[in-house]
């Protein structure tokens, strides 16, 4: 098998300290795959340049080769803040009310995809497997085909895929989807998103889908499949058992002085259902006066995409809502919602998860949701907490023993919080055992083997040793 060429909007390399702890599971897995196969991780440096030159900054770090390019301010505006995060992200999360359709954005998106293709093209050798990631780069495979790349090229989409009728609101949607059919493998997080995609291909393009979910298009065959992503289970459980995690766990517990802890950990994004979550917790407190002063919601929400207006708006809304709810339920020695806008090292996060009796993961729409899996992995198996999970997160398809909720129903979530806090130990343990097995067995390396196996056209998958 050839090398791997991983292409994503941004590149995440191991830090000099080699701290897997500072990275997400995806970066860890891709780094280990690159180490195993050899290859290059290509993407945007995150830096601006006055004029695009296509200059490649090649670096070698801990056996991983990365190649990055700088983009012009207009590129960043139109491609990243524009088409990716103001058009595709909201549309793919079923928010056409927030979706902006702007010709400049789509032109910028095309231009930057061309720039990616132009810069990565000379790096691709015969037999390399090319693996493109996410909604930023949907047409990249077809542009590479146009340049004569014959290699196997795969796409993995980390977000949901929207229903056909929503996608039809996007100008030039046919062209975008047709460009995706130039890949050899298209991977989705769950069968739900896969089915939406296949529905589109059948209804809007009039194409037949074969029994194995492959599609024949212009003399080529593309396979569409679900590959649910997981966490680096071994690393996360190790982090949860470590000293830093234990200290974080103890400090958090001591700070609430015997109260029950509910935890939420999310990027500050409107798809995460944070406003509805706060309302549900407030309803729970109002419905159960006996719980007044006995349960705390710790919501950790580092800001993201602050250049986009809808993200500024959600941030303001949440600040107002937190103030309002805390005003209504606080006492001189008690604040019900601790709302924290910052990130924490993963070891500390693991400790916070472990300290919490309830994990509240209630996105309105989410491709997968890794926080749900991290919460499970961090629990003490002898006294595990309860996961409350949105039925609209991709993870709900795997994590059936969580308490599944409709995050739009404040009443339902409030009742479920009560149920979780009252759940007897034997039921908690029984549910946790099954959840843990799923999170452990379908970890990020499993996902990696499955995808790379399919891309290499080796359906048995193949082994990539964990880092
Ligand atoms: P998304 O990819 O939409 O942000 P996921 O739940 O799939 O959502 O992944 C989020 C990742 O970011 C998780 O690995 C989580 O631990 C991490 N994360 C989220 N908030 C924080 C935070 N405050 N500090 C550190 N890591 C965070």
C-alpha cells in the first residue's frame, strides 16, 4: 500500500512535548496513521498572506511530514468564514434560517479548493492514498481528477448530511454533489447521513444505488458508507486515571460541597443546543423545589468562529440566559449554572467528567459528538454517572443505553435529569458496561482501519498500530 496524503482545512501536528493529551483523538489517529504509512498531512497554515503564492511550508516533526499554505484575507473571509461556516455548516446542521447564500462565498470556496489542489498536486505520487476531510473541501477530489490524479481518493464528512429538501435550497447544489461523485469512497458518520446522501443521489440526480451502496457515475464506481468515528479510548481512560485528572475531579467535587454535578462540554456553537439545555436545567430546578441548591450545572464552552455573526449572537444569548437563570435560582452560597468560556487540558477535562453524576450532551444536530464518548470513557465503572444524550447526535445510534432525549423539549430533558439523578447503582452500572464496550471497541483506530481499508479497496481492513 502507498503512502497516505491527508488533506484537511487545518493541520494538527504533535507538539514538541509529544503531548497527545493536548490534541483531539482525530489528530492523534491521523498522526499515527501517517507515521505507519508514511505520507504527508496537507492543509492551511492558519496564516494570512497578502498574495497567494502556493508556497509550501514543509516541516518534519516527530516523524510526521506536514505541508501547509497561507491564504489571502479574502480567501479566509469567503471560503472559511463564508461558504464553510456561514453556508455549509448551518445548512448541514438543518439551520437554513442561519444559512447565508452569497455568490462571493461560493466563488471563494471554489477558488480556495483550486488553490489546495494546485499546491498538493505535486506532492502526490503514484500509489498514494489521498484522504480528504470535511465540508471545507467537498469539491477537492474532482479538481484533482481534473489535473489527472488517478489515485484512490476518499472523503470523510465529519458533519451531518442534510435532507434533500434542505440541500435543494443551496444554489448549485447539483454541481457540488456531482463533484463529490469523483471520489472512490465517501464516508459519513452514521447511516442516517448516508441515507440522506443516497436519497439525494437517487431523487435529484436520477442515479441508481447498488445493493452495496455504491454508485456508478461516468464510468467510475464510488462507494458510500458509514464509518462512525470514535475517541482514542486507551489514551482517554489513561488520562482519566492519572494524577492530574484525579486532582481536577477532587477540586471540582470539593467546590460544590456535596451537591450533584451535571456537566456539559461543547464548543460554543448554536448546533449544540446550549440555550435549550440551560432552560431544561432551569425547568428541572423549578419543578423540583427539593433539589433547590442541590445540583449544579458546569457548562464548559470555549468560544469558536468568533468572526461569524451567528456565533457572536449565540454567545450574547447564552450570557443573558445564564444571568437570568442564575438570578432566579441562586442563593447567597449557591449559583446553579457555572458557565465557563475557556478550554482545559484533556486530563483535567477527564477529571471533570468523572466528577459529574450526569453528562448532558444535548445538541440539536451533531455529526457524531465525541464528548458523549469521552464522558463514558472517563467514568468510574464501580460508580458511573449517567449520560443524557440527544437523539439528534450521530452518537445516539451507537450509544443506545444512554438516556436519549429530544433536546427541543425542555420538559422531557428536565424529567430526564431527575431520572438520571435518581437512577439506582445497578442500573447505572448495567448501562455503563454496554456503553463502555461500544466506546472501547469502536474507537478512533477502528474507524481509521475501516476507512483506510475501504480506500485501499481491501474490505477486510488492515492494521495500523496505535501510536
Ligand atoms: P465538535 O467537533 O463539533 O466540536 P465533538 O464533541 O465531536 O464536537 O468534539 C469536541 C472535542 O473538543 C472533544 O474532544 C472535546 O473534548 C473537545 N473540547 C470541547 N470543549 C473543550 C474544552 N473546553 N476544553 C478542551 N477540550 C474541549
